[in-house]
C-alpha cells in the first residue's frame, strides 16, 4: 500500500465515523455501492441473491464484481480510494481489514451491532478481526473450512473404498490405488491460490502448531523446521496426482469429471459443495469430511468472508449502509447465503440439523467447535486471512512455483519461502 498518496493516508487518519442519524431517515431510498470478487458460480449466485434481498427491503443495489484473485479486487478498491470515491462496502478479510482501515475513513458500526446483539453470536477470534481498533468496521458473513476433503462416490466405489482417509499416509495409499485404477487421484485448478491452499492443507494436517508458528507468526525456526519441509514433500506428492493439463484454469472445470469418477478426490473449501450442486449434481454424488489430520485431533483452517464499510457523504448511501449491515447480521440472511455457497453461517446460533443443509456443512460446523476446544483453529494463508497481502503474495509465489516445477526440491523451496517472507516484511 506504499503507492497510496500521502494525502489520502492523512485524510483517512482522522477516525472511524459512525453512521449519522440521517442514515435512518424513512424517506430515503437506501442505495449501496459495493465491490467484490464474486461474479460466477455459487459465489455469483449468492451475491446476486443478497442484492435481491437488499432490493426487496427497499434498497438500490449497485454491485461491481471484480473477477479473479483477491488482489485484483484490492487493486480496484485502491484505485477508487485514490480517486476519493470508495464504495459504500467492499469485500475484505483477515488482517487486510485493519491495514486498509488506515488508508480511508471507515464507518463505526458499534451502535448497529449492539442493537442487533450480533456480537454475542460471533466467535471472539473472528470478532477481533472485524473490530481491529476497538470498533466494528466490518461484518463477517460466512465461514469456510479450508481443510475439507471431497471424494467422488463413483471413484471410491471403483477402488472399493468406503471411508475417507484420516491421515496423510492413508490419503497417499488411496491416491495410489486410484491412480492404478486409471483415475486422476486429485482434482485441482491451475491458479495461484489453489496451489498455495494445497500446501497449507498439507502443513495443517501435519502439525497445526507448526502452521501457527510458521504461517501466522512467521517464526524463522518453524519455517525452517521439519514440519514445513514435510509439508513441501506432501505437496510434491499432491502435485504428482493432479491433472497435468490444468494450467491457468479454475478448479471448478473439474467438477463434472470429478463427479463422473474420472478424478478421485478434491481438497477444497466448502464452496466446492456450492459449485457441485449448482452444476446439477447432488449430495449423494460425493463424500466429504475433514482433510487428513495426522495427530487425530480436530483442526480447522478458517476462511471468513466479510464486508468493510467506507465513509460516505451521500445520505442515500449512508441509509444503504445501515440497511445492508442489518441484513448481513440477520440469521436468515446468513442461512440463505450459506445454502447457496456451501459455507456455514458466522452466527453460532444457526441450526444446521434441518433440511437443506449437507453433511459437509454439518461436519464443518462441528469441526469448528471441536477445533476450538482443541485450540487448533488457524487462519488461511491462501485466502488472505493469516497475513497482509504483500507477505501472502510473496509466499504464494514460492508455493505455486513449487507445485508447477517438479525440479524445485522441497528443501530449496523451504529456504526460498523463508527468504521471500524476509523480503516482503
């Protein structure tokens, strides 16, 4: 963010602004300008449904999607902030919420959050990310477990497997069996975050404690430790079981061959379910559960999507922010959104026992509770939860090169990862 002008930084350094009383005036037509990276698939369907809900409640919805990686959306946001015209709300997550709130004025949502009682239903670790300096300035909407394993029912039947692997040794054995049966063991995309995500799932499955120290705390000793090296070695195995012709394609092009049993397993966040269902398939076409965990204890790589609210002068946009905030916090809104995307609601009072919820979502919700008890909840690197974007980007550069360059040795990649972090600090 060094390219932001000093003028904008100084202008933003004043304070967080509360929604003024005029935002609640009944004679205004609430309007919301919003940007996100959600434009297609289940994510596109969910944000469209959210927009329709906003309109049904009397608002004017103006969503400007920026397809691609999170960085692409951030570039658009940066340009709008520099032009002095930030959106009323934008997708943002993790430590980026605190970092970006320093470059443009945000809205103090404390009063509206308190009135709804929302904070009582949000995990404290998650709440802290969205009120980084003591005031709510962003609202989380949905949660995903990154370390989720999906298995094609047809592929499992073909090799006679009836249960998901629970350790990496079991996973590797099943992958070899699938490969021998002519099945591509692992469905995968060929884009940066997907490559990085495979490594973080491998590391968390080997040692959540090492993940926390190396990825979240950037501890040099942990980064050069045996667990991180083992994660590179496991990632190399994963890369060898992927479709070699997938370069530069999104993972979701693999959904149909995965369901047909041409590909055996998929390591992906819960949004995979949304894409599978929107593709016309059913819950019975796949099995799902937590990704391999060598210590046998529940662990959870968390990814949470949220909207940050930017200070606006126009009364209709202020009214739109108030309406949007209230809608996001409602249990019914979060349930509607999660039904479409395959996520789980942020609100801990959500009941996932009823119809419409899948075993994958119930597994994710229970897995989070268990991982909290085990103190093994960590934040996703590939999805911009664990580190600010410059460090994330530097780490992903190394990880994606490793996935696509079989000549790059695990030990060399491990050193490059540590060096990339030092350069990006």
